[in-house]
C-alpha cells in the first residue's frame, strides 16, 4: 500500500527555523555528499531549501537485465514576516549542518544601523 511505501513518504530537511531581533536563521542537517544538490533561495517573503537527487541501479544475470531509476525532489519553505536584506545572506556548512543567516532590513552585520 502507498502508506507503507517509502516512495510516497513526505521527506523534508528537518530544518530548524529561528527568528532573532536582527535576523532569520535556518539550520538543516545535510550530508556532505548531498550538498552539491541543495539550493537555497531567499525571496522577500520566504527562505526556500530545494534539492533533487537521483539514484540509478542496475542488475544483470545472464541475458536478463533489471534497471531502476529514482528521482526525488525536496522543498522546504519558511515564511518571513519582516523584509530582509537578501543580498547579505550568509551560508555556512560545518559538521554536516548548513546554516543560512539572513539579516532583516534596517540591520547591518546583525546589529542596527
């Protein structure tokens, strides 16, 4: 049944979203081998994490060949209530954690102008 089939399961980045006085911050656990597949987009109203990954598998036995191709797209979005400085986004990756920090408008270097 679809309920137990992993193909139909909802997958996300298990990201943590926090709002500080001067910034928004998203932290997500991303395996190093998947980082090249992750795209971060900051728009006036949201921060989006997107990834697409492919898996191909092939098995040969005599004159028989079985092949499987799977593609998975993941998107997780966070709504922003206040305008942000999308040109000043800071992305950092360390110990398997991707951190995205976006300053709110009217703040500079995470302190008021």
